[in-house]
C-alpha cells in the first residue's frame, strides 16, 4: 500500500458558532435563527487522513468488497469497467468490461456493483448502469468466470430491471443488499430542474425512490417481498420501499445495527441525510419536491404531513453535492466507531455524524481537497474514499 497522506488543510472541528448558519440538525432541534441553538459538536470524533491505496483509475465512482473477501476491492469506473485491487495491487485485466452497453458522461455511466450475501457460493453479482442509446437505468446480474475468479463472464448478463429515464441526470444508481437479504436499488427523480414531472411525489412511478426486491428467490427476473409497504396499495408500485427522493447518491446499511442511511443530493440550497431505523416497516416519504432538506421548496409554506424530514443537512455555502458513506465498524480506528461519514463532492469536506441520546451531532473530519465521488467499505469494515482517480484508505490522524 502506498501511504501517500492527503492533508490539504489542517483538519478542524466544526464550532457551534460557525455551524449556526450552515449546518442544521433534524427538524426536531430548534434552528439557529429561533433561539441560537446549533448542532451539538462531536468533540470526541478524531480528525482523519487519507492514505492512497491505488491510483490511475478512469473516473472511479465506487469501491466495494464481496462478503468475506479480505483480499480484493472492486473499483467501478464510470465508463463501464470494474477493476480489482488485490492485496494492494491493481490487476492488469478488468473484472468486467461492459463499456459498449453503457451511456457514460455527466451523471450517467456504470454506477455501482454489489454482491449477495452468499457470493462465495452463488458466484454472481449485480450492477447498475445507464443504457447506451436511451439512458434507461438497468440492473443486471452477471456471473463469475468459473475458471478465473478475478474475471466475470460478460455473456452471462441477465437483465433484472429496466427503468426509463426522462433526462440524463438524477439516476441514483446505488445497489446494496440489506440485512434482510433483499436487493435495494436507488433511483433519482428522473432529472430536470425541480422535478418537472413530479416523480418524487408520484408512487405510480419507480423514480424518486428506493426499491426493495428479491433477486435470490429463483423467480425471474425478481419477486416483490410480501412485507413491502405498498404491495396491496392501489396506485403504488409494490417494489417501492421509500420514496420522495431527488437523487440518492449513495445509501448504506450499518453492518452492526442494520439501520439505513441515505444521502440525497439537493436542488440549489440544501444537501441532506435521511435515516431509517432497522425497525422500520418501510414506506417513508422523504419529502422531495415538497421539501428540500427541512425547508419548503420554492414556497413560504407547505404541507409536511406524512413526510419524514432529514436528520442532517448543510447549505450550499459549504458545498454543492453530497456523497453518502458508511457507519464505521472496523477495528483500526476506534475513535470512529459508530460514526457515519459523508462528504461533499465540490468542497472535498468530510463530516462525521453520530447520534447520542436521540440527538445528531457532526464534526468536520477533514478538508480533503479531493472531489469525492463515493466511499467504500471492505470486508473488515474499514472505509475508503473514492475520487480524483484514486482509492484512499481512511484512518485517524495521529495525535
């Protein structure tokens, strides 16, 4: 591992004074303008540094590991390839190359890969990409080469899901298996400024939602879990697990608790983090485009009944586009345990969020100087940052 430490500016902690104008915790906590209360600072969260693991990737947008595989990281390149870092070295041949199938550029491309819980036995995996020609979102299953486990069979593709996309942006693109063994798929509102088609608040479309489907039951192409919240609801797609999202650019499950964290990219003013407890029965409406963050969108007032507001937000004085990460559950950085990490793509700022006693607090962990497109989590629970052509390991800064 090449330990190139990235510390462009000294890590600082967010002060209560500076946070009043730029960072707002959940709607249940009074805003700064009302009584001067700000988000509670997590002074116990240590600053971090980034160590370069490998560089030279072409527009990397994700790093992921297969369950139990402690030797490999799979790096998704937007143009349509997946490469492997194996024991610290980039393998010369890609794991998968489907560039001819992918429409790439802007917010389109090969956007994620994920591995089922029984990957070592089933030897198949799933990808999410925007399709060449029409830009539709495609979720497809591929199989590992039985002769070479560091390669996949391009001819093995089985299309699981196709969702038309009216515009080229807000594709979502994250796929992940939940603690229940089901596949979760994130979809944006279909693009266009302000959600012109109203997809965020239309449960009759799959857009603007997170889907929950069963791709391991043997039914083709998938089945809908019987306990999905809208299975028997007229006018709702049964695949929908949560909705009212603009562009969920990375969601993740806490590997210890099973809680779901969603980073939803804002329109013009606010970036937000949404939270769903593992005990949730689904069906949360996160408010877009009635709300942007905890604020009525383009209106002085709005009907917030039935909406689930974010637990955290920051304004565009601090960045322009949120990148969601993971709750740290590794062993190398004890000060980060239980902390959920997010970043801003434009500013390069990395925050750590922690909930204590029912309240959420935040600290700035690093001003990285990196355009962070994604985070990654390996099989041991260690976390990585992806951006600017590189994959970086996160570690606590030395005292």
